[in-house]
């Protein structure tokens, strides 16, 4: 989710009303070929500012390690960042690997950033990621959509 650095209001996004939403357990990572860290750092700071607990696995996370960490930690939300343009291909593979495990079937998953190198058909790439198991695909700088998605999640879905 390579997002610009806009001013962000403090506190967790609210699911409605004035009360902040309860803190989520968020697992943050990039994919195996993704060595960029600045997007991960930004997302960690952003999600932490919103009041969530973030574990940042960092760049170049192998699929197997991501699956193992999700199974061990059971996060409310997995956020995958891509900057190198391989997100459509690698993201579909990663989502399929995660969704093969019944214990992770209900884990909310978001992916975003520069997901492809061919800007011709972003909708088809996003549809492929959604079909593979992601719940949110952000292919452009859309902080409001990401914030609304995160704000709508509830730790009550914890397993």
C-alpha cells in the first residue's frame, strides 16, 4: 500500500459514532520478491496511530513463513504491501496459500501499492486478487477506502 503521506487524524478509525474502534491485531508484510521497506514502515506507523497492534514481518517474506506466522498469530487483519509491481502475480499465489488453511479462512486480508507493471487493466488484476482471497485491493492512493475497511473490522472475529 504505497500511499502518499497525508495528514492523518489520531485515534483508531471509528466503525460509527464517536467511540474509536477496538484495537485489531494486524500482521504486516511484503511478498518474497519485495525488498522495499518504506511502505511497510509507513503502514506500521499509520495503523499504530489508528490504535492497532502491528507486527511488521518486513520485506522479502517467503510464502511459507507468512502462512506459518498467520497460523501462529491468528491476526484480525493481514496487510500485504507491494511496490515492485509483482503484487498481482505474487499476491494471488500468497492468498491461495493462506486460504488453503481452514484456520485462516476468516482472516481479513488487504493488499495494495503498485501491484502491476502494466497499467492497462488494473480491474482484471484486482478481480484476480479478490477471487484468490483478498478482501480489499488498493491499486491507487486511496487512504480513505483503506481506513474505512480497517475501521469496519472488529476484534470480535478473532478465532
